[in-house]
C-alpha cells in the first residue's frame, strides 16, 4: 500500500487555529498559555508518530477514514483533554505489579501495610512529636519512636535508622573504622546494587580493606592472621543476591563472633535484606533472620527496611549500645537520617510483628507465603471473567499456565515459588505491543512480563483489592486492539 505521509500531515490544523477553537479552549481551560501550546504540540506529535510507526513497519498506516476521524476537531479536543490529564497527573503513580517479582526494585519494592499507611497519613498531615518528648515537655530523639520496639523484637541493646542499608554500611564504616582496617572475606566483596560495591564504600569511608581467604573458601584462621593493631572491624557481608555453592567454605558466625571477642575487635554484619520473619519455616529459602545473627554474637548488624522486612525504605543498624551511640554521634548520621513519614511507616510495620500479625498484615510476607492452590484459584477466577467479557474475548486470547515467581530485591536468589499465570495474546498485536497497551491504555498501568510471544501476568503479586482494576485495564487494552491501534480494526481482516 502506498501513501503520502507529507500530504496527510498537511491536514493537521495549525496550533494557533486550534487555540481559537471553542472545543479545544474548553479542554485547555485554566492552563497557562505556555502549557496550552505545549499540550497542543504533544497531541499533534502523537498523530505524526502514527505515520512514523507505519514507515518503520511497526504498525499499518491509518486508513483515510481513520485519519479523517482522528484529525477532526472533536477528536482532537478529546486527544488534547487526554494530554492535559496525563500532564497534570502525579508522575509517581500506582501500578499493578504482575511480574511475579515480589520485591521489584523498579516498582518500589515492598508495598506498605494498611497499618503503615494509616500511620503515615496521621503524622504527615499535621504536627507530630517527631523530636519532642511528651513526658518531659522538651526536646526528644527521633529514633526513640522505633528503637524500643525494634530492640524488643530482635534482642538488641540499641538501634538507629538511616535512609537505606548502603547508608547504614557507609555510616558504620565511617564511624567505627575510618583511618583503620576492616577485614572482609574475598567471597563477600559484593556489589549491592546500583554499582555500589563494598570496596568502594570502604574507600569512601576512609577504611583500608583487608581481603582474606579466596573467592570460594575463607577459614577462621584467615581472619585471625589478618588482625593487626590497625584492625577496627571484622566485617561479614551476607551475599543476599548470589550464592557460592559446591567447593566453598565460610566460618560459622558463632566462631567469628568468638574470635571477635578474643581479639577485642567488633564484628559487624551487613545482612542486606534483613528478615524478621522466618521464611524457612514455610519452605522459602534459607535466609537468616536478624534475631539469629544477634544471638550468634554479632556486635552490630545492618539491614534494609523495605525488602523482606516489608516496610518503607530505610537502613537499620542495631546491636551493642556503645557502638550504636558512636554512629549516632557521627556527623554523617544527620545527613543520612530519615524523616517522620519513614519512621511512622517503620514503627507501624514493626508493630505488626510485635502483634504477631505480620503474615496477615504485611503485603510482602502475604505474597511470599501464599499457597499455589490459592494463587491458582484466583488466577482461574480472573481468567473466567476476562473470557466472559465479549470485548476482551474479541481482541485477546486468555490462557492459564504454571510458572514461577521470584522474591527479587537481591533476596533469596535461588528461591522460585510455584505460581499460576495469565497468558494474553492477540492476532492483531505482538507481545511487546500488547504489553505497551497494558502500560498505557488503562488506569492503573499493568506491568507484566513477556514469555514465549505472550504477555504473562503473574497473579501472586496482585495485591488484595486489585482484581477489578486489573480487569478494567485489560479491557482498556483490548479496546485499543479492537480499535485497530496495532492492526485491522473490528470488522476488518488481513
């Protein structure tokens, strides 16, 4: 089929003419003139891009009837209205995570519980006792709002909260080992995400790294031989996001703690994800709990708040009071401190653990411990409802299949959870195109994954109460397919 792109594009009205049209003016009402012009240019660019996509073979060119309809003023006014809505809506938006990755870093990791959201709402919209002691009537310490509860839960003497675990590692090294040496096994010199590596953090903190052992084998004697008068810390880094298996060896944590006590050098463990819930009891991986490490004799431990713990982004440092106090007095502690919203969310999350309701309340734990049978039953219900929708059935094929979910967030890398998924295909749109429609046509956007030429939607990571929004967003994508956005419209065939 031949077409003249330049000729068709000439039918697009000029921006100044659109600005004078009453229907367009209504769609732009109240916006500054500069924003009005930018929105109109955006709407017209969308139409031009349809021809660009056709020239690149990504989609068929619009028919003459379609182009006439889309460039008519009423349709342009609706497109402008949609552009205004997109431009003014918050840029950080809720999405439906159907990737099957529970702690999806790109999608915000751990969703907060209802208890945590209520706490954030309560202190975010009014004044609070953030640094005010209600009993004494004077200045208080912001960390006191979580310290006592956290210490009760994990058995620590003291605790401090900073903005993430990388900050906790940096603060610990800076406060306890700057100007001296820290001993680490070669097999634990990890990259913790975002290209931040333990050796680089040590260098930034002014600490001399002393590597011991080999990549796969480090013995207690290797640590012992490395200790000198310049040694400030023995450091153990939990390899959260990978495993060394086979011909491998690391000293037991209790043995390392005993060496630390004999030599008078503190033992610090970067636990990474930091679980308070014993997932191993449910057959999910072998992640050590924070409680286990402290009971083994670790002097200081740090871990994340927004991974397996299930709360807001935070780095938590806990252990011996004297060491925590040294961290709290360091100048970096103020630069890395968290705000009232994070503290409110963290305190409420910890309260669920203390109440014994973490598995029911915290979305991360609920998702990870769902049985295959429960996920499969929910998947079947969603599939039946989608197939019973005539508009969806006309544009999409909906199938079910077994698959696996993953923990994500650098935690439990070898753990695969049996799951049940929806598989969406269309004769008019490829998997990449259909995935794009799911991200852009509905509200909220649906994020899945692509496998074997289909869009795969893993129901394990669909939160309670999100079934109806998912169905609506899939229906919106199906309508876009039926309207011919990526192929012949309804009633036409190749």
